[in-house]
C-alpha cells in the first residue's frame, strides 16, 4: 500500500467513526475518487483497533469507575456509574442480535451506493430535527431502561450503510431529552463494545483467510486512526455546545447529493 492510501484510509476511519457523518458513505467515495486497490481485511482490522484504542483511552477514567461499580452492583445497589455500565451493555444487545440475524441481507442487498446516499440524507435530516426539537434536560446518568432500549434499537439501524452509528444514537438520545454533549458521550461509550465485537469478527475472518501481510502499513494505519479518533472525540465534545449538529446535517445532505449524482 502507498503511504498516501494508508494515511487517507486511516484518517477516514478515525474521523468518521465518531462524527455523525457516516463512515460507509466516505469509504465508498475513496475508491471512486482514486484508483487504489482494496486495502484488505487486515488493514480494516488495524484501523478499527486504532479507533477502539482511542475511545478507551479517552474515557479511561469513566470506564474504570464504571467497571468497578458494575462488579459491585452484583452485591446489591446501583450507583450512577453502575447504572451507566449496565446501560452500555443493554444498549449493545439490539445491534448484536440484528447483526447476527440480518448479516447476509446487509452484505448482499444494502450495500448499494443509492442505499447509502438515501440513508445519508434521510438520517441527516432526522439528526437536524432532533437537534432542533430535543429538550436537552438530562445527562447520560439520567437514562431510564426504556431510553436505553430505544437508543439501542436506533443503533441497530446503523447496520444500514449510510446511517452512521454515532449519528443515529445521538439522534435518538437528543429526542429522548439528553443534552448534546451527554448524547455524544453515551454514543461514544456505546461504540466500545460494538467496535470490539466488529473488530473481533473481522480478526477471525482475517485469520481464517490465512494470508500474510506486511505489518508496517497496519501499524501506521492503526496509529493514525487512533490519534485522529482521539482528537476527533476531544474536539467534537468540546465544540458541540457551540456549533450544534447543523453543520453535520448540512455536510450529510451535500455528501448524499454527491453520491446520488455519482451513482444515479
């Protein structure tokens, strides 16, 4: 792989994994705009490992508290951190089940450019609606079980390419009354088990292929995706109250229109 391809793909993964702009829409544009060969499954595994590392490092203190309090909850009583840990686990169940049930349908029927274009536009508009109408009255520690299930079901919709996992979970959280930063933080915490499970599946597929890859591009890709994802999380949360979701809504609409023009 050329260094430009490594850097570009790693940055695309690192940034679009957490911004509400659809990673699949961007990844479909990369081969359209370049003549690069397919990067291979091993590289996909590496950059996913990078983004997972970034989000775990960023929330390391919260995760440590959540883990301790989660284990303590088995002895009785639920602290706010224990409740949040359970919320992340419960919220992951719908996307896990949907992935197992609809895996073949997703891989064979829903990966067309037009599906991605329509999902990018429609769910972008829904994000804008949630941003404008959300009550912004509670944080992630105030989530009820029904809220968690709704956000979890929304996350399952992200299996449709073009939806954006972070976009749809933030949309659902805003509609349920969370403040924008709280919605984003819960979305990012929810990403940890999802990225881990997806990366584990890709790793098993890679190992079963029994191919040999040069390790250097993988390490570079993982490092770039980790650094860019960490910076993305930091600045997104820092600027969110100031800029809101509308810049990302506008971006999604433009991106969706570009995809329609390219593939109609």
